[in-house]
């Protein structure tokens, strides 16, 4: 796809055809801020496992800018979508309204990590003198793909706030969402973290942890090559149980988990609960350069408070022990507040082709931003931390 006479942005149908080192030089140039979800290995695992592809409604069409030497100067993980599933920035209402008005909302362009509500880089740009120009070229290309492809819109979800502001200046509509993240205030131990909580909340957390382990539950933390296929078998069973109940159709398959373990073993952290020699629950986290990312959880036995222990408290334990600045525990969940996770804003950027739809969406987003800002302020006031700590 030509943007100008001397520069082109290519639409690439498979990340496997792109050099991994060149992609990662754009996606994760700073190891200290490594984001596993935009890495070549993670996105390739999704494609190799066929969790994305033509039959899934996630058709890969990655945007790639090459420099004069033919190397990747910038890229964006991009997909042509025929539905709005697996995105976690919900636009079903926009689609329904546009269809009722006689428009066609699908297909659309999605710049995202499939099935992954994790904030991070989406316009991946190799650092250097031409970085700003490359980012702007990608942004221009997004709008051009919509125009040339006859698409209704483009959606860049869970991107960084600074990039969202720059896209706003280029005509994108900005949407604000909400998640709950835990911040490591230099704690040396979990007890140090507890000491920062109000007395009543501190007692509640201690009781919750005791309750979770009371039925004779043992906890294992596994990473790297210590994770075997038997462990992945157990984790997939837990994932399927949660996915089948919560969403009706889990997005990932068993092959993906094996590929993840093969290609990114040192970025995987499994937290498994065992009772009477049998794994009964588990949580999968991915380890970033400055964050532990909670992803999937499930159980085949119900035990009170076990979800909180595996997904939240064990993650905090790991972050403290490994001096990670924060834990991101996934989408939604005001129940995380009482466990020390505070509300933060997330961002997405939207390019709407139809002027009438754009105006309607813009009005909606203005009202939504105001509501979320007020909600975050109210929730922060309810945080479990001691007032002198706050």
C-alpha cells in the first residue's frame, strides 16, 4: 500500500514471514520495559496455533514500514475483523447502531494483541532519528487501510497514553477505559505491603490467605523449563473451565500453551494449587521487564478465596521477590481494590470513516470519559491503604 511516492507500508499476512529480531527491535527496544505480548514469539504462537486466521474472524494483516536497507523500521500487529469478540474494548453498541442505520460495521481494522487486554506499545517503532516520522507514517497508514479497504473503522486498543495523545492530534477519537493495577512501593516482603494497608483491610487479607490454604492446599510457582507438558495440560483444563463458563467459547487452544512454553519459557509463570497430590487450580502470568501480567485462571474444585490467592496475592509475592514495579491483573474487577490494586486509566484510539457515525461515537466517548474519571476518583477514595500512606 503506497503512502507516498517514495515510502510504502506493507500489509503482511503472517508474522512468520518477518524477521523476529527486526520485529522485536521495534516492539521491545528496552529490555527493562519488555512487553511479552507484542513480541514476535507471542504473536507467532497465536498464528501457529491457528487461534487467529481466516476462520476465526482475526485475519492477520500486519502493518510494516521498511527503511532504506529493507529492515523493519516500524510495525503494528493488525487484523481484519469480522466481529468484535476477544477485544475487551467493547464496541458492540456502535456496530448495532450503525447496522440499524443501514451501514456495514464489519469488516474493520484492529491494531491489537488478540484476546489480551494488556496496555502496551501498539505502534512499534525502532528508536532513532526517524522514529517520530515512522510512527506518524503508521498512523497515516491505518486511516489509508480503512479507506482503500472499504472498512468502517480502525481501532488501536490498549495503547500507551502518550501515543494516544499523538493519535488524537491526527484525528483519532480517544477512548478511556479502566483497569486495576498493583504498584510496588519498594516493599521488601508481603508483610511490608500489608503494613501499608488500613488495619481492618490488613486483617481481611491475612484471613483470606489463610482461608485459601485451609483445605490442605499447597502452592507451586513454576517458570522456565520447570513447566512441563503435564503442567500445561492442567493449566489448559483450568482455562477451559473458566472460559466455558464466563464467555461461552474460549479463544485459545491447547497447542497455543505448548508453543508459549516452547518459545517463551522464561517469560511464563505458572501458579498452581495442589490438594491431595492433584492440581485443582492455576493461574498463568507472563513476566515483563517491569511488570507481572496476570492472564488466565481456572479451577476444577471450588475453594473459598483461592482465586484471590493464586491471581492476586501470589502475583504480589512474586513481584516483591523479583523487584518488579507493578502487577497488572487483567480487565475489569472492582473486587481487586480491596486487595491493593488501584484503578488506572487505559486508552484506545479509533478512526471512524463515516462522518455521522464518528460524530455519534465522539459524543458517547465524551460522556464515557467523564463517567470513568469520576468513578476512578471515587474508587481511589475507597482504597484499602492507610490514609497517611495515601
